[in-house]
C-alpha cells in the first residue's frame, strides 16, 4: 500500500501501517507511538539520512530494524554547501538584484574561497566531501569531529577542538546529525567566538544552531553572513522565524538533499535495503 499524501496525524499513521511488516518513510515523522501501534512491524526503511524523526527507542524495544539511505545525498548537500559559500563571498544574489535594478558592479566584488580557512563541524561522509570540494578551491580545511576519519588525515585536514575551529574559520559549515549531544551545540557563546567577517553555513539540522542567537549576531554585525537551509521546524516557516528578519542571509527551504541524481540514488538504496533485509542480511542499519 502506498500513500501520496504525508500525514502527521498519529492515528492515521497507525492505521496506514498497522498491518505492515515493512514501513517506508522519508522525513515524515514516525514517533514512538506509531511504532508501538504498528503491531506487525519488523523493518522501518527510512528514505533519508537522519533518523531524528523516528521513534528509535520503541524500535529497539520491539526489535524493529531501522535502515537509512546513507550516502544518497552526500554529493548534493556538499555541492550546495560550496555553492552557498560562493554566493556569500561573491554576493551573487545581491549582484543579481543590483543588475535588475539597473545597478553596476560598484561595491559588489566580494572575496574568494581560495586562501581562506574553512571549518567543518562534523566530518562524516557529507562533511568530508564538502571539505574535499573546499580544498579544490584552494582553502585550508580544519575540522571538529568526535571520530577521526583516516581519509581526512590523508587529505591533511587538521582536527581541532570546537572552540579553535570557531575562532579560526572564515567559513564554518555544519554537517552533524541531530541528537541530544548536538542540539544547541552552536549557541550564543560559540557564535561569539567566531570572526566578525566569518560566514556560517548550516545544511545539516536546524536545532544544532541557536537561530535566535545567529540572527542577533547578524543584525548586530558580529557575524558577516549566514547561509541556512534548515530551521527549527520544516518550511513553510512562521512569519516570526528569527532568520527571516536577519540581515546578510541566504535562506533556502530545506533543499540541500534534493536533486534529480540524489532522488534516484535514494530510491535504489532504500529498495536495496528492503531486499537485503528480506534476505536476512540487513544493511545501513541505524539505532
């Protein structure tokens, strides 16, 4: 059974999945109560990388196997991250608006990625790919990550404490999953450590960065620019969302994971996950 329309109604989620051995979702919330209500559930196939929207504790209790689509959006997210950095430094959106108003290039020159220090917070698959792309531009890359990636060391990426990454970065890019350890990791005190000329990019999860603190820093010119694809809630955004009223921002409505190529990869990975589970050899297991 397939459903074209998403739902966050708990009873409807339970109704849809009550008789299913395998439930496939993307980023639609599937809370603890839905897991417990799906009496026959054996596998939850998540067509997404993050699983913070899934009731993992209930899955553990019921021994439900949870598999994600790890790797499907690595290239897509990394490329948007670098594209946002180019936009922030070269003021592409501003220049477009100036041209449409009959303006000139006066005061729009901007700066280059080459020669700047890029800090990557979270050096998993996406963070590492973003780091590689920034290095191709000629940037020096440093990183904060709880796990050391041998590939990063081969590329000469220096691991530093978070405070040092914040202080040294001209461009700071966040690539962490959302969990209790990362929620609010980049708060008011952390943002205060950053250079006034720095650019902050978040294409990971909104609640990792304190968005009110970020908006305040931008409006008070304690930070130069922010590129944000993720928020405390999924778009459409409420009119009082702090970053909607902050200066020097580039905002996108959670598009980082979406491209024609990534959607094809996602479908292949998710169905391969289901086949592997049915063969008794589950892959991409999380939680």
